C-alpha cells in the first residue's frame, strides 16, 4: 500500500511539472486563428498522440479552442 501511495504522489508531481511547462495557448496558435491544430501542437513540442488530441477536442471539429487546450493541459 505504501508503494502505491508513493507512486501516486510521484505521478502527481510529474503531472504538475508537465502542466507548469505547458506553453501558453497564444504561442502554440502560430497562425493566430484562435484554435490549435494537431500540427501546431507538434511544432510547439507538445508530445501528444492523435488519440490524445481527439480526446481533448470536445466538439470534434479537428482543432482545439483555448478552453479545450486548457482543459487538456
């Protein structure tokens, strides 16, 4: 049980560090159209799979709004 709690705590620290390093929406939205494409995210160094992107794309329009991006990060 103690090992499980330590693993969960470590995961939380890793997640928090990743969130702190997430680039601002405007810096990822390089074409300035108010949304982020999978390609823009990849160019910004975001390590997400197509499945990750689709899961974040709540309205399934093929891009992430600022709200969708923030929720995913």
